[in-house]
């Protein structure tokens, strides 16, 4: 399953909280959530009785064999996610990371596919990879005798086939949801309608996952505690992901009216050594809402942080310089004043911050865009 590209953040080359970096595959960081160890242990425990049945001579080593099986299963998940990454990069899209977690994996892709066809390809290659792995494993069984190896290959074949089929369920956040999204987008020329339809498909799939254990007796199956737990966890995962997609859909409807110039605060440039009190006085004189620290050549070098100013006692402001209260302008905090809509949101998502300096095409300072002002504009749109 690949994550929503609209929502990708800038943890591009570093592990996020609760994860560690496993390595790099095809130039893409692979990150593993701490919950991965829990699911590895659970899979090992669940598989051990079956392993002991086919290989009783292993004794206690059957638990280690169970761990090995779980790791191989996640190698299959990794291949699934790598296929998403390769497809995205084939379309010149930035892939930030591949993340393995409790319920499988996710590929973090920067930006969005530009056409329904690209959306379809990036989404469908994952399930097709899982189905292909399952088919290859299934076909190889004929060359294997009885025993642990055959059992392992058969179990991996079944797992990959199930993963491939389930991921084709037409509902977000599953890959099948993105396939449905692409189909609706292609048919109606409305990307947002595709997201909405696929999100409702995900909600229905979530409800089905939760209800399925209750209905199992009517189909001749006897559910156990694990069926109820998995049904609830998967159902909530699908419902939450689908709900997030609906929120994104609602946000997208508002974005065309969000223009950086309209919501930016007027700003003036001040030298770093200017007392903060004097900078504030100059800003009030011209009704400017923000201060930008500039170099001797007039180039923006930092933003005087609003919270830092408010936190400084009034009597201290004459003795504190603007530079002392400024955040250095890192890459990503300098944005074009021409940005609007989704490109504006994506530019801000790449470097999350509370304030950004907007510049004109000629390099001059237009103003400062404050994140809370953008949030207010979106809510009011």
C-alpha cells in the first residue's frame, strides 16, 4: 500500500519518531517501525505449531524458523513497495522513503501523479508484484518434496496471493482504491471525484472487515479471538485511511481559492543588529505584520519569529536584536509569491514551519506567509 502523496512530509533522509533506518534500496531509504518487531513475533508464534507439525525434529528451534518465515514474508512486502517506488521514479517523481510497519508497508511519494494513467500504473504494480511472487512460489511447489521447505514456500505463496487480492479491493487507502480513483478520474476528468468515490469504497471495506468475523458462522467457519482482533484492526485502519482521504478531498475543493499573495502579511526588511523594539516600530509605521532579517545586500536571511517576539518581555525588546529573535532561512522557507492552491500546499509540506518568506520573481520581498493564516483561510473558504 502506498501512502497519500499529497500528505508526504520532509523526513526524507531521516527516520521519523518510532522508526529506524534499515538501509537503502534503489536509492530510497527503507524505514522500519518499532511495531514491526511485534508483528514479527506474532507471526512467529502463530506459525510455530504448523512448523512443529511438519518438522517435529526442530523442537524449540521451530520458533526461530517462525521468525525466519516472518522476515521472508516482509521481504515480499518490501518487494511490493519497491515496485511502487520504481514506477513512481519512472515518471520522474521523488520517492522519499519506503516504510515497513505493523500492517504491511507504505511508499512515501512526493507530489501527485499528473495523469490517471500514471496514478493507475503506480498503484497497480504493487498488487501485481505480490500476485506474481505468489504465482512463482505456487508453481515451484512441484519441484519440492515434503517438509519444511515446501511448507514455507506454500505459506509464502498463499500469503502473497492474499496480499495481492486484498490490495486490489477498490477502496482507499488500499492500492485498489487508487486504481478506482484513477478510473473515475479518467472517466470524468475530475480527480477529486475519484478520491471521494475511492474513499467511500475504503469505508465500506473497513465496515466489511469488522463485520466479517460476525458473519463467519453463516459460511461454515468458526471465528476465534484473533479473527475478531484482526477484523477490528484492519477495519479501523481502512476507515481511518478512507476518512483522511475524504478530508483531503474536501481540502482540495477549497485550495483553488487559496493564493499566497492574498493571505501573506506585508513585511519589511531589517538588519540583524537592529533592536527588536525599533523593528516593531518601523513595521507599525507602514502597517507591516512581519519582519524579515536581510543581509547588507538586501537578501532575506531570516524571519523574526512571531512567537519569539510575543514571548519576550516588552522592557527587553530594546536590548534584543531582530537577529536574536529570527529563524534562519533554511531551504524551503523562501517561497514564490506566485504560488497558489495545491502547489503552495506541497511547497509548505516539504519544509513544515510556522512562517515563510514570499519573494517576487525579481527576488524582492513581497511578505511573510504565516501557517495559521493559511489554516484560517482554508477553514473560511
